[in-house]
């Protein structure tokens, strides 16, 4: 099989790959993956709803949501005192499809 000669990696590419690796690291937690699965249903969930479904404490759930929002994966909208989260990054669906197909979850 013939391969075309790859070009030298640029600083911009390294920066983009570093950012991608950081975001993938943030996704690499079972509770965060479950939260993404739930949010990919298209429904908006509150912190308390996600905490209850995932069986984890509300403050821990808030930390998970904050990390994923910082990466641009999620967006939030406040209704009264309640904050609801939804998916902001449409490519998460493709990532989750790969994970679900590989691991049967």
C-alpha cells in the first residue's frame, strides 16, 4: 500500500491536537459518558435530575457538567432557579455511537 508523504506537523496542529486530547480526557469518565448519553436524547436535564439518574451526588454532578461545559460540549439555560443542560457539540453523537457500538452500552 502506497502512502503519500505526510507534511511536517505544525505548531497549530499540535495546539489543536492538545486541545482535542484534553477534551477527550474530560469525556473519559463513566459518569460523564452517561450524562452525554442522556443529553443526546434531546431532552434538557437539570443537575438534580442527572445526579439522581446517575446515582451520584449533586455537587459531583455539577463538577462533571462544569468540565464538559468548559470544553464546549454542553450548554446551559436557566429557568427560574433551575439550570438545564443540553448538548452544544453535535459531534458528541458520533463519538457516542462509536463507544456504544464497541462496548454495547
